[in-house]
């Protein structure tokens, strides 16, 4: 059985979506639950990313090519069983980071370790074997479900190719997987277009967990769904994480979505991570002016007057500004910001921020002036 490789495409028409069923989907129909406390201290990192950069060359004319540093010196780790949320505007480098972790794009520098594998050094058969423990769930379920094959065929494909299961054993496992994601096993012989968007995403998740991965990159996995379906799929991911001790990199441009599932969060801007920290701290006391602006934009009638408007667009990633990447839109910009890239410094409450305000900015009563802004933004619950 072979699956046609399908590129990203618009979801097809949904002539007859089948109804959700089974105990799991009922249990997940409520509002998204806050992620349980993260893994305990001392748990080793399953994912260790250090100083990783990815450069794309865009050829504009025969003579001229320009380079885009889509990921620039990115460092973070994810503990086993933890969900690390990666947020930032469109074009900030989130997907490229996720793809680099699975060696779907080449890196130009840095090291990536995932589940004991030195990803940047893997090639050929070793890379194929390692990929079994690292999977990806995309925004568009058709990236992994072949529209012209039954969902059983799509989900069985990795089992037959990698596990060498017999057709009968693969079918049994496919039924288990479909039930695991809250759908009826009897749906196995239907085609992707016969399902609703949320159900299709459940099936894409079933395929992603078929080989018992340890690490899953969810790239905008719920972004195309309506709010209540988003909650259901997030709760499903959360249940699978806790049941199978999965570790997630959860990518989304919407901070409100990431908040519900992440133990820790990283904020990306123009290829760089500008802030990391426990989700609670980042959401209650964001330290970077960019994070403050993003959070203030989350619709909340109680916080209407405190919205920080981000002027302008993300700069051209082929011509990033010298110094801090956020300087062209930052309301606190200083001379030093136009000369030096800010170092990452520790933040009270956990995590790090890359902002000169924390080190060489003006102070008030000994505290960085920037500390005043998080207090103001976080004032509303
Ligand atoms: N295959 C590619 N070839 C050339 N440039 C690319 C490629 N993939 C991404 N880029 C560029 O790299 C930068 C980061 O893109 P990326 O897709 O990682 O951003 P993102 O944060 O995931 O955005 P979005 O929220 O829109 O998905 C962008 O400037 C993009 O144009
Ligand atoms: S380093 Fe400067 S420009 Fe960058 S976020 Fe901090 S204050 Fe703003
Ligand atoms: Mg993306």
C-alpha cells in the first residue's frame, strides 16, 4: 500500500460529515483544560536546541540571490512530557524551527538533539529510523491524509512501511488508533472528505501517533478550526500527551491558543526567540515589549484601553536591522538597541528575555523601567 505524497491544499468540500462519537470525544467537548503541571524538576530534556540557524536562499534573478535567515541562533529545550508553545507573527520562523527539529530543512549552524538523536548528524537509514520517534501534525490534515485513499489506508501506511505489519495486524491497529482519537473504528473505510475539519485533524493525529513517537511538532494544528473544535482537539492532544508521555512543540500564531496547552512558551520575532518562560509567568508578566504587545492584543473587553498597538510590519527578513530585531516597532527603543543584539538574561519568575531594557535600560527605584509595562498589561485577569 502506498500513499501519494500530497502537498498543502485547501480542505475539500464536506458533503456529509459524519458525527463525532465515542466516549473520548464526549469527554473532550468542554472548554480546553489548562495543561497539567509540567514535568518535575530533574527530568531530562527530550529536545535540546542550541544556537540553531536556518538560511534560505531566494533566487530573484539569474545573477542575484538573497539570503533569508529564517531561524537565527535559536536556543531552547523541552523536557520529556512537556509542551513548549512557540508563538509569533506570520513569518517569524516558527514552522522553519519545527521543521529543522525533524530535519525537514537543513540547518547552517547549531546542534539539535531529539530523543537521544543528534538530528543534524543523521542521514539515510538512520534518519528514517529516528523519524519514527518524531512526528509532525500540520494545520492542513490533507498534508498527511491522502484525499484519494480511505483514512485506514493513510493511517496504516507508516505501520506497513516502518513496522512491517501484515495487512490484518495494521487494520487492527488502525481501528485502535481511530478510537484513541475519539472516533468510531467503523469510520476507517471512509474518505477524508466525508469528515468535518475537526474529525480530519483527529485522523491526522491518529496517523502521527501510529508509530508511538516520543516527540510531536504540532504546527498550527488547531488554527484552522472553530473555537469549540479547537478546544476538543487541544483536549485530545493533552490526553494523548499524558497517556503516552508525549512531548510537544506546539506552534501557533495565536497566544490565546498556546496558553491552554503549554507548560512553557517561547516567543519568536524575525527568526529569533526573544522571550521564554513558564506559561504562567509569560502570560501574567511578559518581559519583552513584543510579548507585551502580542498579549495586549488578545481580545478582552476589560483590557480594551490598555491595548499596545504594534505599528508597522515585520521587517524584511532578508534585511534584518542591525541590533535588536524588534527596534523598528518598539516603543522603548534606545541607541544601544540599534547597535547590539541583546543577550538573553534571566527573568524573575522563570525564563529569559532578550532586551536591553533588562540590562542597560533606564531604571526606576532600581528596577528596569520595562518592568512597569508588564504590570500594566497584566492588571486585568
Ligand atoms: N522553503 C522556503 N524557501 C524560502 N524561504 C522560506 C521557506 N520557508 C520559509 N521561508 C521564509 O522564512 C521565513 C520564516 O517562515 P516560517 O514559515 O518559518 O514562518 P512562520 O512563523 O511559521 O509563519 P506563519 O505563521 O505564517 O506560518 C519567512 O520569511 C519565509 O518567507
Ligand atoms: S532591546 Fe531595545 S528595541 Fe529591542 S525590545 Fe528591548 S527596548 Fe525594544
Ligand atoms: Mg508557519
